[in-house]
C-alpha cells in the first residue's frame, strides 16, 4: 500500500492510497482522481504536477497522459 497526501481544491488535505486509483483526468473544476470505489476527489495540483507527485509513491504504475 502506497500512501501520499494530496491537497484538494477545497484546501483540505487528504491521504490517498495510490493502489486504489483507477484513473486521473482534468475535469471542469480541476484535476480529478477517481478511485476503484467509484468516489473521486478534485485536487488543487495541475495534472503534470500530480503525476510527478504520485510517481515516486507508485513506481510500478505507468502514469501517462491520454492523447
């Protein structure tokens, strides 16, 4: 289990289990992290900043930007 902290768009900090991330995409309100549970959060980081923050926590996960 790999955990990291992410600041949500609301200004609150949350602990994210990177093993539970299904996908990440840019949404109307910011960068959205979607989880296998069906829930999602909107974070304050830009997509590239978020991916670079998550990469050290999940080196086995290939983080790519859709074309």
